[in-house]
C-alpha cells in the first residue's frame, strides 16, 4: 500500500477511506456508480437552470 501512496501522491488516510468506502465493490460496479453520479450531476444542473429562471421571472412579476 505504501507504494501506491508514493506512486500516486495521496495520503494513507485517503487510501484507507477509499478502501472502507469502495473496498468490496467490483470494478464494473464502480464504473456504473461513476456513470450514475455523472448523470445525476447533469440532471441536477439541467433542473437548476430552468427553476432559477422561473424564480427570477416570478420575482419580477410580483414586483410589477
């Protein structure tokens, strides 16, 4: 493990945290998890933009 820490320049605590969180997950499941997180991020961004505009329009209408 020390070789990995030195080779990739991260702390041992980070390695232990990663192993505790993802140690039992297979590589294919990790790829799927990463893909789902990216899709979730994209959907949140897509939802946030229209609702932000909606709130701005609503505020403008209430003032007027």
